[in-house]
C-alpha cells in the first residue's frame, strides 16, 4: 500500500511540478512578521514602515488560524485588512514577496478538521480567496505540531492547494515551516518553493538533559551523558531531510530573534547553570522565547559574552555568588547570523528563515542600533562576508560630579556619550568596581550613596561601549567627607499587603523606605524571625510563599537600616489562609479533546490527541508513543502562565491503558520558577486493561507551589505506547447547599405553550428535591403554582389560563438547606385563535422532506423510544455531526415562510445522561442564521423543546433545512419525535404589526480593540432581544476580575471600555452572557 500511495503522489508531482519553485540565484532570507507586533492598524511595536525590506527576500505575515470547519480566523493575530495593505504595499515597492502564514503552535486540530473530506474543498477555496483578495504572493503552511499520523491529510492539503494557487495566481509561492517528519515532505517536496526547518527552541531543562543552545548550527560532536544520543542541531535536522531524499536546495534553517534564559539549578561545575553542556542535580528553570531586545537590555554585559565555536552559537555566562542567580543565556547575535549564512552556502541549502522581526527590534535605541540583527542578515545575504569591523571607540565625559568635588550622602552620577554608530551602554565604576548595572539608554544617569565609602579620595569612572565592543573611559577624582554623626533613622512603611488583610499563595511585600543620607537595606520579619535575606536595593520588594506558613494571624514587619546603623520598623498584621473552605469544580485537562489553555510540550514522544483505538470514556484518548525516557508533557496557559493553585484541588486523576507489559510511569509537576516537585512512580501498570490512577495533591506538591506543567513519563527506559484518558484535577468538595438548576423547557419567551405544560430543568449538583413556582407576575408577588418536594427534573402544571404570560423558577434542596432560585424564564400560553401548524415528522418523515444528515445515522421508524404514536427518529450521532432535514430535493427546493409560525418544536429523549442540543436553520442562499444552543434535555424522559422562531430566524429569511445537533462533540444516541412548526397566535400577529424590527440580527461579541492593549480597550457586542446581560472579565485562571455589565438591556449595539491599569500583564478572558447564550473571547494586556 505504501508503494501505491508513493506512486500516486509522484504522478501528482509530475503533473504540478511546473507550478513549484524555480532554481534560486542566491540564498533566500524569509522573515516572519507577527501581526501582534504590527498592532491592530499598523500601530504596534513594529509597524511596517520601520522594517528594512532590503535586508530580506521574502516576508511571511504571521498568521491566520485554521478552524476545524474550514474557515480562517484573521482576528486572533491581528491580520487586519489595514495591516495587510500596509505590509504588502511597502514590501512590493522594494521587490519583496509577501506570504500569509496559516497555523502556528497547536494548530493541528484546526488543520485536521479543515482537511477532512467534508471541508477540504472549502478550506482551499478560503485560502486562495484570502490570498487573492488581500494581494499576497503565496501561502506558508505552518502546521504545528505535525505528526507522522497526519501524513495523508497533509499530503491531501498540499496536492489540493498547489494547483488551486497556480490557477488563481501566476507564480504563486508555497512554503512550509516545520522541523520534523521528513518522510512526509519527501513525498511532496517538488510542490514547495521553500521547506524551512524551525531549528530553534531546541533545548530545555528536561530529565536526562544538559544545558544546551536554543539554536545551534552544529552539535560539535557532543552527546547526552544520559543516553549517548547526539544533542540537537540545525545540521542534524538538515541531514535527516536530505537523507529522506529532499534536495538541499529546497531546505532552509532558522535564525531566532528570541533566546532562552536558563536560571539557577544546582550541582553543576559552577554551582548553577552558566554555560552549555552542564548536568545538574537540582533542576534549573528556563524562560523560553525571550526577545533579543530584552536580552540586550536586561542581561547583556561584555564580560558575560562567550562564543561556542563547536556549536557556532553565542551565549552569556553569568556566574553570581551561590547558584540561585546563575544564568546561561543562549541567543543569536550578529556573529551567529554570519555563521548560519556561511553554513547555508557551504552546505548548499536554499536559505534561512527569521523568527521573528519584532523580537529583534530595539525601539528604544538610537538610529543605526534599532535593528542590528536584521542589518547583520542584510550584510550576510548581500555581501556574503563578515562586515567591516567598527574600530572607532565611543566618546564619553562625566558631567556630575565634577573633578575634585566633595561628596556627602546620596549623589547623582551623570555622563554624556556618543559614537560613530551608536552607544550600546555606559557602566559607572567607583574605585574600579561596578556601581549598579550598565545603562543602555540615554540619559546616562544613576544614583550613588557616598556614605558607603570611607572618608578620603576616590575615583569615579564611566565606561562607554559600542556594539562592536570598543570602549572609552572618563574619570574624575572626588573626596568623601563625613559630617557630624548621623542619628536620623530611616522612614519606612509597608504598602502591601494591607493591614489586617487575608492573604493566600505567593504574595509580594512592598515597602517605601527613605533616609536623610541613604537606606542601606530592608529586612523583612515574620513573627520576629527573618523572612529571607535583607533587601539592599530599591524597590524594597520581597516575594513570600505563604503556603510554607501556618494558617492564622501573623505579624509582618519591615526593618529599614542606614549606613550609620540607625533603624526603623513598620508593623502590620495579616491573616494567612491557604485552606480552601469553599468547593471548587474539577479542572479538566483532557476529555476527548485537549482543553483550552493547555498545550503540548512533550519530548521524545509522538502524541495524538484524537486517538480512537482505545478510549476509557467518550470517543478518543491521548495516544502517546514514547521513545526511551520520553514524556507526555502538558503546559497550562503558555510559558508565562500564572499557573495553577494546588490548594483548589484534591488530586490528579487519569486513566491509562498499556498494551504491553513492563510499563513504568513517573508523574510530576514543574513550574517556570524551577521549584522542586517530587516524582510519583508507578512500577507496575497492568497490561491490556484500563487502570485509573488518582494521586493526592499533597504527594505531588507537598510544598504547595503554584505549577503550570504536568509530565507523565515512561520511566522504564524503553519504547512504549500508552493511551491516556479523562485527565483531570479533582476539585475540593465541601458540604454545601445545592446549586441553582438551569431551566430547560419551554425555552425562555416561548409562545403558544399549552395550558398544562410540562416544565423541565437540568439536575443541580447535590440536589435531593426541587421546588417549582409559577406566577403571572415577574416579581412573583402572586403565585399561581407552588410545588415542593419534586424528586425528578420535570413537573406537569395544570389549570393555567390561555393567552397569559407566565414566569417560572426552580430551586433545589438537600440536608444542608435550600439553594438559590434559578434564573427566571417566561412563556405565553396559546390563545384560542391561531393559524395551523406545519408537521415535519409524525410517525413518518412528511413529503417532500428528506434526510440530509452528516456523520449521523437516522432511523425514522424506530420503536425503541416513542413520545407519541407508533414511531420516533433514532439518531446515532458520531462526534461533531447532526440530524439535518431538508424540505424538497436539491434540484427542487421548497421554501418555508417562518413568519407564519411562532415556534419550532420537537420532543427529545436523551437516555441516562440526558442531552445538550443546538438547533439552527439553513437556506440555499447561504444566508446567516443564529444557533440556539445549550438546550438541556433531562435524563430518562421525553421532553418537549420549543424554540421561538424569532430566535432562530430574526431576519425572516426563507428556510430550506433544519438541523438538530448534540453539542457535546461526543458519540451519542438519542431520539426525536413530533417535529413541527407551531402556529402563530392572532395576538402575536397583531403585536408584530407595531413591533420595531430595527434590531441587530443575532447575538454577537466582537474582538476587543486594540489587542494587545495598554491600559484600555473597547469591547463591542449586540443583542437581538431584551434580556438580562452580563459582561465579565476573568484572569487566565478563571478568577473574576471585573464586571462591566450586569443589567437588563434592550435589543441594540453596545460598547464598553475596560481599563486594566491596576492589573498585571497577561491573557484575560471576557464572557458575554444573555439568557442561555454565552460567548467567550481572549485578549492580551501588555504593560
């Protein structure tokens, strides 16, 4: 079979090879340009006009996000029409081709859905349409992560996309970004113009590893001591692709404008991590994807710089006292850029890619210093040689203090500096020792406390440095004098936490301290004992992990000291409370799909999150093929995530299936601070059966550290295959009253409801029985029905009056008490005068209706469960599918005028677990209809679902099809019966004559603007009917941080402004809720 597939693919390549790349006359330099760096309207950190396009041959606009339905999301990464126009216009003016990238990290699920047989044609058409409409020159496919199991889908996409691009755009470009799966590309490489290997992000502090470079050219012959395998390198990846049969001229390697900062650890030859090829006994922690501009601003000093000639990689080595503050910083600089171009020419590969232009842009630098990395690319690309060395040193003079000055107490050191290219930094020194850190931006000024020096003559100097390493020094001699004895103590106050506040987890203690001469240090104390070491530099902040302190009241103090030994103390009282007293829900990591905010960071393992070979529950599990010592590792919320609070959860729980005997597992947590977590080992996993593993949180995390990563590692040292399912953190359970039920049927605002309706709701957690009230008053000032002690989730109501609007609510009771009332729904009973209904199904599917369902088996004469008559429709729905019924054939459609009807109704039966349904209409004109979702059908009973036509078809379009869909995205069998359109009452017809129809069509929540933002952003939304609306903001951990709207609003369009000034930078979630409709989006706050 493999040979047959290869033969077909090669035939395809021969057919379309004329549409792929021609020979390169020189190396390509293809730069990625992220939409978030460009801003929303070309107004971000790096607008297009600040890019030197003469330094590159191609630029890739990053990135559209592929959706599983075949559509493309341009808003997620700010690929706005304005941004496209600004970039393309400027690039084309300088002869640079512009491609649009599709994908990015964790885009695999979107690609897989978009390329299935139902969506592939639409997906390709959407891509080509976007390219031609916006004016791009081609497409970059960035499917990450790509697995060997994706081969057939990936090949299908490229075989469909290449000819479609050729037909629409002469000389269209098609490129790919990846780092593995050479066997896939070997089958289709002629269809690509470039296959670029992402030869960065190649290291990490993983078990069995060593410190290693982020993006090395060569492995230098070095191997892992733990396994004997070679360390990663660009050359190794290139050799793998060439060995698979791909010409070197098709391949490119990566230049990374971001680096990796390794911190701390212990047990190396220098204590902590300081250089490549070090092993450790205590794990260091790693900050990944740190921009070049941050490395240069926060870490770079000339004495730290090193060059690893074997790997062709630059790094900084910072060996501080002890090990905690040691650092090994791996990054690409000008020398690395030249080395990579030299390698590309020697190896005969096609070119290089840059990730990503914004990371290398230093906006706060002077002209000529803003884009030194890009200029190095330009020189290496165009000249092919190392740039002419800059040998001209900077000029510098000290402006304060003056030569011969007498100093007392705090003084300001100032200097002016200039250079023929640009000043990279100024370092002040006192008697030859550094005073503070190097200053990288003008004005070059810093504060110094002369009281720290002995009386007499001292030398103050300032050393100016340029990017080439040239230096100049200016010096002055000063005299330090001592006045009368200093007896004035410092002044100190603790600004946070507040006095008598309750605190939990890790908090930052902040203080303001001042002194007539200068503060020497601040020592924090807890109940009179030192809390950490003295803080000797401003700001006087200290991070305190309260999980290591007993719950209860404690005295927190801050003692300020000056050089004369005078002290002052500030005191306050805090209440430490890390014991959870309220219940928390489970945090699901994986249940058929990897949940939002979780990403795959596994190593030495092939991971498929849609494996269908085995499943503990639902339809799929995580199939993981481990290499020796590999691990399934899942990251929560990105590399800068605030993490997960362990106090909220009792245990980690998952199911595991091992097809082979001898499987051993180790389970452990990690965090970005490099704190220590124990490894929980399982030496015997029974083969060929599901085993449920539950690990108490206090075993996995005895110190209560916040964590952001789970790793499940094959610890037997051999290759194994495992299936993992139902991976969750189990929340803390505390006895409590039941939650409020969710009302289900009749749907809110239903009309034409019988005078003896069956009212139903979803089960409430912890409920023993329910209470139901029905009233003709929205305030329940008078009660028409008051039923108590209902043991099920539905109840028949009798004796209501026709033509009246009724309001109803439900609450739940158990031995701990009675919970809150549910939200209030209303319905209007039918009047005596109404137009006739329209039956779609009643024992048979009525002509000319036909079954057009997808992913679903529908049996229209089922006798297994029947609501009325002899038969019902049995629906077996697999995953994301639906029961769809069409009125008339495709060639002879029959339109439905829904203005003749009040409601669309049907009866539904969901079995033991009930149902969550959605309903929507479609027509042959592809007009837009809203989806009414989250319709809850109680377990083990028939329930009438009645949805107002005004919600399903607010614009009164003609309707050709109806779809009823199980919204859990899991395989499900359920039953429907008595499908019909309910007649319109005379009263509703009359009221419609005076109804205002100028309302928004649907329920929408727009992406905030600007995004990213600082500190304010605008959130726009619209609602199509009067309802109680909430608009709330949540942190990435689900903590509510703001409520912008919480009131009843009429139909209309709304804009709210949110100011996040008092909150930290990060990802925030905003949620719009109206009745039973909920929409959620993410936004990025960057200070």
